[in-house]
């Protein structure tokens, strides 16, 4: 059975979930974390709900075997299509990235008009729209898919002219929509925060979804009495392909040097 000093499990289809790990390590430095990036099968956003659910079940089984006490599904696509089933099949807490971000947006908005950006799969799933309207029936939603933001983040082009030109095209619907809050519905997007914020009207609040997830995890650990009492947590990373490439890019997402990455093929 997991104990209070057992690790937190975090998984994503690739690198993006490291922005959530960064937020967790800032807020909960005593917690150890096991991260799994499914780099052999990224992206999830182009795959069917059945396939993403199958992948997610495999990864959760691996994390459960590592005796984690809580799991963060740090992938918007997996959160949208698989989280409910994952929660039904497991007794430990599982936290997705959609509901914490949506709650933060509802708390921030004054006009009830909220924008969402994400991958095509996340936008087409309507998961954010459903969650926002459950939390605030008066909410109005404007959304846009921004698929090129992911490769821009991974190539290190989150700032500069290329990112700005792409963002201008994607964010055009929000210039005249009168939103006052925007949810970046992809874990890669925090790397483009400065570029995105610079192209939004001054009154628009940009939600920090990784921080919202970290706050929810902190609350669960405290309420369930399973917060770590160790002096400092450790980070272990596993990937299903290309560990060297993962190591090269990870510092950009994590904000700190990364230790050894272990290759683990689930199939």
C-alpha cells in the first residue's frame, strides 16, 4: 500500500506534462515524482478515444506497480477521454488537467465569457466547454485549435517572430470576442505564455493551468493526510522512446536540469 512518502505519478503523451511537474515541484518540494512520457506514441491528439484510453490504462498500471499514492493525468486529451474510466478502476486519487483549469477560469472571470485554446482533439472533445458550463451555467465559450504551438514549444521557438506570427493567426478570434479569461488547454502552451499574453487585450487573464493542478494536488494530499514529510523529493523520468532527445528538451519544460531518463516500452 502506498504511504505518505510514496511518490506522485504523472504521465503525458510526451514532454508537455513536465510543465505540470515543474509546478508540482515548486509548490510541493517534499514530494517525490515518477513521470512517464509516452514518447513512442505521441501525439495522443490525433488518435481515437479508444486508443488513448488503452494507452492510459497501460501507463496507470505501470505507475500503480511503482506504488504511487496519487496520479496526475497531465495530458489534456487523456483527461478528456479517459479520466472517468481511470478513476472508476482505481482507488487512489487521479487528477486531470481540465477541471482544475476550468475552476480557475470560472473564479477569475467577471464577464462569464471564457476563451479556450488547445489541440484539435482537445477542442473537438468539448471537454472544457462541458466542464465550464457545469461549473457556471451562464458561461459563454469561444475556442480555437492551435496545433502549431506544440512543435514551436518543442523546437525552442516559443519566443520571437515565428511564434508571434503563428499566435497572431490563432488568437485572432479573441481580439473581438470580448473574453476576459483564456485557458491554455495544452501542457505545452505555458512555454508560449509571454507570446500569447502579449497578443491578448490587457484585461484578459491567462490561466496558469499547471499551477491550478498543483493546487488541487496539494489540497488532496493535505485532506487525505498523505502529504510527504521527507526533506526533499526526487524526480524519476521514464519514456517509451528516444530518452536522449527527451533529456535534451526536458530542461526547457521543467526549468531545471534533468537526471537520467529510463527507457521503458509498455507493449
